[in-house]
C-alpha cells in the first residue's frame, strides 16, 4: 500500500520566512544579591551596556532580582499584571526597552498571582509593551544524594502553556531552565515556526558541567534553530550556586559564543540565513516520518476547537 504521508504536513504551520538581517544578541550574566533595588539597577546598567554595543535583543538570567531559594521567592515576588510599584522589575524592563528601542527577554522573576507563585519570564518589545509572559512549565524538583536537592514545587506553581512570541528580531520560543530538558516543548516551538529559543536558566554545580551545554546543543541541532541561554554569575557564598556559562548555539549545534562563571555581557550575532542553509544541507523537516509519529500540540488543538 502506498504511503499517504505528506512531508509538508509533518509540521503545522510551516516556519515563517526569515525577513530580518543579522543582528546582535546580548546575554547578561549577572551577579545576584539579597538587595532587590541593587539587582534591578545592576540589570539596567548591563542592558544599557549591551545596547551601547549594538545589541538589538537582550536576554537576562533566571531569577535575577532575588536569591534563588524557596524562602526568597515569596518575599521578592511581584504582581506583574498590576505593574507599576507592584512590579518594579518589569517596570524597569519596560522603560529601558522603550528608551533604548530594543527587545528584552527579561530572564525570570518570582511572580505573585492571587495565592500562587510562579517563576515567570516577561518579553518586552521595542515599544516597551509586554509582548508575552511565560510561566515555567517544568518545575525543578531534583534529589541527587550527596550532591543537590531542591524542590521548586514547595513554593511555586507550574505554568500551563508554551509561550511563543513574534518580535522585531524574529519568532521566539520561551523556556525557563528545567524546561530545556523536555525536548517536546522545543519541538512544539519549532513546529510553530520559532527562529530562536531563549532559556534563562540557573543550572547547578552538579548538572551544569554535565548537561548545560549538551542540552542547548541538542535542542538547537534537533530543531535546526538558534538557542540562547543566560545564567546568573556564580556566587559560591550563596545558598544555591549557579554554573554560569551563558551561551549562544547555532542551528547546526555549534557554540557561537559563551562565557565562564563570572559576570559578563556576551555579545554575538544571529543570522537566520544560517537556518535556511542548514535546513537545505540536512532537510530533516522533509524527512520527518509523519506517517509514523507526530507531536500533538494540545494548546493549538484546543484553540482551534473553540473557534
């Protein structure tokens, strides 16, 4: 029996064209302290430095306005939807995005919504408007005896939705740290035509050396797109020690830019024509066996059923 498989239907919708020229991205690997006002001012300074170096897109780390601990999340949490004084961190991001005319993927901060707390990433456009808000879907609950134990679910609630957003620098899929371990999320983003995946993250000293770069390169190579990550700088005196190593990976799984564990503003270039080239060299999308396996995008199916 002849196969009825149609390669062009293996992923729906098809990827968007690549309409924009190469641009600079900045990964701001920041030191984080217990002083929230200092953290906000420090992040602003790093964003301004990145913009002065020509960055059109700036990525911040996971939980950059607060110590990374279950005790701190409720104390430092902000009501993002209320804005203004209720969310000074996002108010700063909005203002600086508008002033500098850049796109900001604002790392993540603890968010309070009613009686729940989330680990949330906000994306701001060049006009300073909030374009998307991603709540960490996969919570970091880990127990490696003698190495590291952490349970985000003690205080945080998991997000319910994938987040993909169209910006002046392309279509971006958002994940936060532990989200990068789940390739299905990245595949959903790729199927929706993402050009770039951004993962603010704070991998630790146990899994960081083993998996941080490995996972970034895997997500990029699997989906033939760019992957950018941004970590806090390492502070060995804190309760949670981040691995650092903020990185940009290209669509062939190649590391384009990275840093060590100290504070840094990493500037690199994204050229979406490289995605076209790699997909022509290695046509995975056309070779995908949609007659044997397909990813079910539940969010899209639900949205279609309500129309």
